[in-house]
C-alpha cells in the first residue's frame, strides 16, 4: 500500500522525526510608520517628475530603514516601473542610506517579473560592489521568474552560475531550484536535473519529497510513489511530509478511494498524523461533494486532540461554500471566531467569493469592511473577486468604483484586475466603454504589465467600430511600442 516491498517497509514505519527551527521574531511597523509608508507610496505613484521626486525622497526628515523601504516596494509591487524608480533614486542619490540585501531581492524580483534581465544583473553586480553578497534566495527569485517566463533552462543556468557571483551552491540551494521547477510543473526537467546532480549534493529526504510533490502536482501519483520507493532504497526514511505529499497527491488527482485507504493505512501504522494530514483529507473529501464525511473527519481531528489550524477552517469553509451552503460556511466562520482563531485574508476571500456566488453582494461588501477592522485589509484577490461578480451582474459602474478605491488602500491592481475590467467593457459595446477599455490598457502598460495580443486587437476593433478612430491610433502606437504588431489597421 505504501512505498514498496516488505524489505523496505521496516524503514518506512520508523518513528517520524521532525526538526523545528527557531525563527527570529517578525519585525512589525508601528501605526505611524505604516502611515508614513502609505504616504510615501502615494507620493511616488502621483509623481510625474523624477527630479522633484528625488527632492521629496532625499529629505532629512525621512528616516529611511530597510523595513520602510521594503514596505514601500511591496506597496508598489503591481507598479513595477515606479518600484524600480523609487529603489534607484535611493540607490543613486541618498548620501548615506545603503539598501539592505532584502531590498535588493525585492527590486531584483520586480525587474525579473518585468523581464528586464539587464537590470537584474546590474543589481546583482551592484550588490557585490556594496558588499551585500547575493544569497541563495536571490538566485531562487531569479530562477523562479525565468521559469514563469517559460525559460527553465535559463533558471538552471542561473543556479549553475551562482558561484560566479560569490554564492556557492549547496544542498539547500539544490533543493530550492528543484522546488522552483516542480512548482512550475516542470517536473521532467527537475527529475533529469536531480538524477545528474543528486550524488554531488548528497540528495536528502527534502530532495526526494520535492520531486514527489512535483509529480503529484501534475497528477502522476505512480511516479511520486516510485520516487519515494527509490528514496527508501537509498537508505533514507520518509517523514510525515512524505506521507502528506502522497495523501494530497491522491486527492488532487481525483483518486479519492486511494487517498482514503492511504489515510486509513497511516492511522493503522500509527503514523504521527498532524493537522496537515487532517486538513488534506477534509479538503479532498469536500471538493468531491462528500461534505458529511469531511465534517466527520474534522470532528474526529478535534476528538483526537489535534487542534485545527486556520488553514483547516479555511478548507472546511471553502468546501461548505462550494458544495453545501454559504450559510453553513458562515456558521463555521463564526465558530472559528468564538474559539479565538484569527481569520486571515484567505478565510475572508473564501467567504466573500461564496457570498458573491449567491448574489449577496452587499453582505460580501460587509465582509470586506470586516477585513479592514481585522487589520488584514482587502487584498488584490479580494477586489478581483468582487469586481468580477459586479461586472458579471452588469453592475460595471460598481466594479469601476471598487477599482478606483483600490489605490487608496495601497492595493494596486494586477494583471487579472485589468483583464476583468477590460473584458467587461465589451458587454454593452458602448462607445464610452471602449474608451474606458483603452484607458485601462494604457494604464496597465504604464504599470509594467504586458497585454495579450488578443487584448490589443479587441480594443482596437472596439474603438474602430464605435467611431473612436483617433484613440485607436493612440492604442496602435502603444502596440507598436510594445512590439505587438500582428496585423495592420487602416485608420
């Protein structure tokens, strides 16, 4: 049932050892510092002149710290050009402040997301000149962006060239590059790379778990099982993470009975079943509509003395929203509050999506207000959910109002936000809506997002058909600037 022959099973059922590291306390910002970060973010966003922005930022009254800089960079995440401009102004013009390694990582991540690879390597060299040596995390960021851009070979090259930048590869960085490839579902490439270098880096349980999880992500549970069998043959004992990976893999692949039998086998073998195990089963059963069975497992977990986590409640609430009723989901949400759990943005977003799906938009807006009261204000996903449902219901003006409100809460729209709104502009096929779509397109390009060719073509067609030839010319020039010229238009 588990990972191999009887000769291997003895190794499999050894006690599962887990190591818990001590993490440094998270640095938090005071209310005043948060307000300062918000005010500076708005200043940067509204500035149209670099020189005047330099004067504003290089001000003796502003006490720049890595925490403040990183907070502003996070606020500007969905406006890549502004984020890099801000970072560069401090880098080039401040007489005393020197960016931290974490700030460089943020800036490198932004530049890589914009596929501005020249800036990425300029920042790498600048780090070294300031004796802020790039870390394995820095290269993991770059590798992840290369993979996201469809360039997995470049990701492997950046890993293999780390030593040229003063950062030497080790087992942890090897596991990280495997993880980057697997999470992007480039598992075949990760597996081949693993086979070549596992001896050099002395692959461990984490390495094998990473590959097994990759196979599970693409629903190839047999390959995942083979990977864990091989791990045992190499003399490595699976840990609880190994079991949880397989369990989740079965449920993800729709192999519900296999997953359930695996869960029962874990209990039979007296594995140290944890909250992750139970959460996986609750979610896995729930998504296929077995709500009563999922709730029974949840209750069993509590009876066994395994405390649910926020993630467990999130899984149960999501299941109830999708497969039962939003009212029962809200009952569980309220139960969660009574027991002293603090809901996170995922909890709220699941409830808000459920309410929107049931056309209870006013109630959904109340939960958005509750998010603000709980200091985990609405994030871009929250806004995207509500904007989409408003637009789908034909209440496009309400969607646009929410869109305008986002920036005031330091929640800049992302690519999905723009695509949702632009698509909604074509429902009524009004001339004014086509103009709004064009303006949204210009704004998204200005913020570093690359529209799809289809989006350009659709807006151009819409403007032409509604008599907006002048604006269509402007959009065509923008398309030329973005090197997107799939066809010619006669204007």
